[in-house]
C-alpha cells in the first residue's frame, strides 16, 4: 500500500469516527430532522448545511480552509449519499 493509500484509509476512518461521534452526541438530526422550524426533507436540509459550510470556506480570509469546515463538508456529503438512498453496491458500481 502506498503512503497516499495509507493516508486515505487513515483520514476516511477518522471521518467515519467523527460522523459516528456526532451522530451519537447530537442524534440522527441530519437524516431524521426534528422539523421544529424547517419542515422539508432530510436531503434538502443537508444541502442547506452544505451550502452554509461551503460559504464559510469561500468567505474565510485565511490562505487555507479550516479543517473543521472541510471535515464537516465531507461528513455532510456522506450523509447526503445516505439520504439519497445510495448503497455500497451503488458506490462499488463506480469502480469500472
């Protein structure tokens, strides 16, 4: 396994652990929102959150994006795939 491949495993495992931690800490609010104020579906809710996070990256005056924002974007992209009903087989089909 190359160094880059090892880093891919390390970072994706860390993102998985972060998602599981946040899901445990905050509940399943991304996929099953409480609908107190926003009454839309989970997919649109996640898209709104992604829009906010991408906006933070764009408006950041620093030379590099904040790790927190990039990790959150990555997590929301994974949650978006889940909300769209994407399966392991769907992802595996992308390997041609």
